[in-house]
């Protein structure tokens, strides 16, 4: 089937869902010329259902799929392909008479892998603030990517915001640096709503391609020593800061069969390296050591004040690279 016909149908369906979401007509202003540059690789073949899992009523405005001349706004990338070490900017355009409201820190970076989207940076919310993007104006969010050499050498993967937070609500454009990314199709997303509303109605979703080698998991520099105990590998991590009186927390990672894994959460490498979604840094160390040594069990031990250690009170189950895993924690009293 011709792709233009498919996109036309998708656009019509989107327009109906948008009207249903707002319950009123919204007329975009001005004219718009379709000069979109395509992704250098085949784009994901579905609309971004990731957002609807958490906000079922939100209207997703996909840069590649929507009729951008007939929407309230859209996020335009400065480039469709970026190499690590370079930057890509995402410009939110408002195309309604009253403008758009957005939460400057309500952004996410997703990665497409294994036929679904995974969040690898940003929270999509957290601290709530807002800024108004005036009609025919725009708001720019720039991501500077870092080469992975330092991360592969054990440095923590970080998100560094270049703005003072006091500047954010004033509507100043945002710039940040991300490390710990591998090659593949990503998507930048942020929320928005009309000025007369009080909560997000839209998610603006814009895919880009990072032209780089695949990422792989390495342990951090916090691992001070490792030793074998039978078929189990035990690793000591440097104590948490300011721990004088505490106990030894144990993070245990062990492979299990598919039938033993209860509702496992799928993971990709960027999630582990960047420790998102509630993963502690010990998880990166555990997965890295498992891949390097192939033990029956990995124990990461660290002095901590936390109880439960690593904020894990009950078993968690994951799948990573076609293997199921169970994570548990324990405390060794001194």
C-alpha cells in the first residue's frame, strides 16, 4: 500500500481523536509547508503507544505521522541523525491562537528496541512548572550527546542540565548533556496543553536516529574487589557517602527460567547503564559482571544506611537479552 495513503488515513484518524479529546474545534493558525526530512532508517511502524499506557486520554502528535498543518503544535528536530559528541535541538512550535503551555522539565527520551519504546532519560514530569509558548513562537530543548568512552571505562552515565532551574519557568530554552547512549532510533517527547486547561492534553513525539555503535554494559569504578564463592561471584562496592554506622546491603542477581520469572520487566542496555526506572547503580555492576563472568549468581555488597537496601523490599524480575533474572536484596549485620 502507498505510504502517503497510509499517512493520510493516520492523519484523519488522529484529527478525530484530537477533536474528541478537546471536545471542541481547534483551528491551527497560518500556513504550513511540509518540508520534513525523513529518518535515515525505517521508522517504527506504530504510533507511540508508550504514552497512552500512562495517560490513556492524551493525544499523541507524532512528528512523522501527523498532518502538521492541522495540529495545535509539533516538535521539530534540528537534524534527523546525530553522531555521539554532537547536539540535536527539538523546537516546540505553537500553532493555535492562544498558544500552548508546556512543562519545560516534562520531557523524556525514548529508545525503540524489541518492537517497543523504552524510557532512557527524563521523567516526563517530576517537578511541575509551566511556560507559555506564544502563537507562531517556539521553545527549544537541546540535547548534547557525549561519546561513550568514559562511561564504558566505568564512569556513571549522567544527565547534566546547563540552565539554572530558576531560569526554567521563565521560558528560557533548555540545554542538557546526556551520556550513556548507543546507536539506534530514539524519540524526544514532551507534554503540552491549551492555556485554558490545567493538565497535559498532548504529547509531542519526535523520532531521531543516533548513528553510533551499540552500547554494552560495563561495571562502574565503585567496584573495589571481586571474589568467587563456589559458582557465585561476590563484588564489593565502595561505601555510600557519609555512611559511618550502617550495615552491608547485598544486591543479588541470578538467572532464572522463564516460568520462574513473575511478570518480568524487559530491560535494554541504555536503561541499565543509565540506571533509570528505579534501577540502582548496583544493577549496572551486577549485569556487567554477569555478562563478563557468567556466574550462577552475582552478589554486590555495599555499606549502606538504607533498609531495605537499594530500596528493594521484594523480589523483582527482569528480562535482558533473552534471559530472565531475579533480583533480591539482603542485609549482613556487622
